[in-house]
């Protein structure tokens, strides 16, 4: 598997995880009655950003092993 294919697979996985998190957050906000645009935007932003933490920590671990 080439690096390009691995990178593309990682991007697709990241997008999939982010979309699932967004859908779950939207559903939770609907059931909780959260109607504040600020809280909605904060929730959606965090859903898109938290996988970055996982990627960074995984990358650091791979670099440390090498």
C-alpha cells in the first residue's frame, strides 16, 4: 500500500468519524432542546476538531517507535 493510499484512507476515516460525531451531536441537541446558535456551533466545531487530537497523538507515538 502506498503512502498516498494510506493518507487518503486516513482522510476518509477522519471524515467518517467526524460525520458520525456531528450526527450524534445534532440528535442530542435536538432531544435536549438546545436552541442557542452559539452552543450548536461550539458542539459542531468540537466534533470536527477532536479527531485531530487522536491523529496527532497517534503520529507522535509512531514517530517515537521509529
